[in-house]
C-alpha cells in the first residue's frame, strides 16, 4: 500500500526535523509521549470495537484491559523518571550524555497490536526520538482508524503510522533507520534482522518461543492446573508468553491431567458462544494449529479434548476459527509441535521422574521468552534458575514477570535480543555519549610521539603497572 519512496520521504522528513531541532527537551518528550497515550485511551472504545471486527471476535473488555491499560503503569513510571534519566551523568574528567538515537522504527505484532506497537513507541518518544510505526497488516480496519487518529494529533515529522500490507512491512525493514524495534515470531524476526543488517541498523527483537512449565513435586496441583489452563487459553492462546509444554512428575501425572481437563472445561463453558474465548486471528493460523495437532497425532501422540461431546461435534469450526482446547500426551520429539511456537489453545504434557530431566530438556532447547515453575521457592527451583535460560521467569502464575514495574522485558537467544519497559526501554532507544575535558598538563598522545614514552623511567613505570595488574588478576583467578 505504501511504496519505498513514501516511506523514505517520511524518514527524511523526520531525520531533517530531528537534526534541525536538536535534542528534545523534557517538556517536548513528555508532551509527545502523553499525546500518544491519549490518542489510544481517548479512543479505546472505538478501537476495541474495531479490533473485535478485525479479530472476528474479541470482547471489548478484553481489548480495553490488555490493549488499553496493560502499558499505562509502565509509561507513567517512565514519565516520572524521565528528568533524572536524561540528565548528564558526571564522571571524572567529563560527563556522559543521554542522546536520542534519531528516527526509530517500530514494527508491531498482531496478537496485541496496540500494546506491542505503541508501548515501545512511547518509550522511544520519551527517549527523545522521532517514530515511524508499521501497524500489523492483519488488522486493516484498526490500522486505518489509527492512521486517522494519529494524523490528526501528530505532524509526520514527529510520529508517522503506516497501515499497509505485507509488502509495506517488508520495505519498512529495509529503511536506514537509527534503530528498529520488531515484535513477532523468530522466523520473521530473522528476516527483519537480515534486512536491517544490510544498513547496519541496530535491532531490538521481541520474539516468542517454546515456553516451558515445570510442575514441582511440592506444587499445589489444583492451583497449577487452574492457572496453566487460563494462561494457555487467554486471547485464544495467542500470546508470546503462553505456556507451550508442561513437565509433570510421573506419579502425579494422571491427577494433574484430571485437574487440567476439569479446569479447561470449566473456563471454556459453551465454547462456541463464550464471549471470553477469542478465536484464532485468521484462516492461516487456524490451519497451522490444526496441522500441528494432526502431525503430532500421526506420529503417535495421544489427544485429549477437554470439552463435552455435544460441543466437540461442532469443532473445529472454520467459520469462527475455533479449535477445542486440546492436550497432547506422549508426543514424539520429532513432532513439529515440539519445535514450533503453538499460538493456539493446545498444550503438550510431558512426564518426568527426576526434576533434572525437565531442566536438562529445557536447557538443551532454544531459550524461550518465558519459563514457569509451580511449587515452592526450594533448592530445586533455585537449581532450575541456575541451569536454564529464558527471557523471564514466573513462579506459581503466568505472565507476571512481564508486568513487574521497572523490570526489563525481553528474550534471549532465539526468543529475542534487547529489552524494554521502564528505564530499560529508555536505555534501548538512547545512545550514551561520553564527553571528556582535555584538562591534563600534557596531551594524551604527546608522549607517544615526542620520545618521552621511550625513557628508562617510563619503561619502569609501565613494567610496575603490568606487574600490579598481573598480581590482581592472579588473585582473582585463585592462582
């Protein structure tokens, strides 16, 4: 919908305005960030209704909570700390300047298109940057509405939103931006990173992954089943923090599965007509999730559907893109569902005899965005923390680590690089420039060219410094 020429025109406009104005002051940063927040909140009713139409169905209350309020505390905290964060930091011989990077591009994700597009954008504005936004093409009605809203509230030299198609997104990733922020799948993230690398554009990647759960032997099984079920089914399972697979002690496996089935049946209600249940976003994702289930079953997995037969006879339903909440047991390792993010109402269940088996499995697979532990803050939990990697960890609940105030949110390895939220978000979109004062009696390079470095006294001083450094490192190494 937007060709490369139009994208580059806006980029040039923003960069020229940024360079002409110089660093944005505190008032300008607060104003731009607050105006973006107001553009969303003051229109949240119509935005929620439009998102419902784009999704096929998502209750307005769900969108208001997840898209209109989930980021508010983070941005309020950012604005409260902004004056302190942007102030120069004195160091001996100079100071460190917090410089905005320039023009930041943000490519949002379709599962939470408001939050995952505008929360990083507001952090970039708070850091003093201009922002270009690529709104997810899966929500064309919402994108068109947002473009109207933002065109009325922002000059394109400050903020510009593009609600294009896949070709627009592809071109957007090739722009010579000063920073690019992408949220999405690892597969698409690798393409975005490759495109940006050709222009040496630094990239923050917020990706997904195979998020594991370990149910410890000291866990409250009913509590764990309740919260795992809810965390898997929220937004139709289309959340980058949803659990993908659960490790359960062998001797408690059947009891846990019983709790999980009962809880999924309870929260699902009349699944086809339950307004709290969100359908899969489009036919492509609907077909993809069904294919993952079919592949696992073909390879020998046991399928457990948690709904009564009176409902199952109408599912899966392509018209509403609803798939029954599904549990998969004894899934062979070569099944595709063990290696691809599910993004649907499906959960893989695994058994363990020793908890080390679960830890080893998680540690030897690509690092996920989230990892979950149900049980006490025990030696086993601390061992789990020490021997696994993930973007974040929550114990005895889901998603909580992503909502803690002023804590970094991001992945590691295949689940992403870089982070944001709070001060971390400000740092992501800021270049810290060292400014030094040349106040010495002699210039730093003088001795290297006037011969002073070649005298016996200079050599003795250098040798003594080397010996001192060696001694310190030997002590640190325990030698």
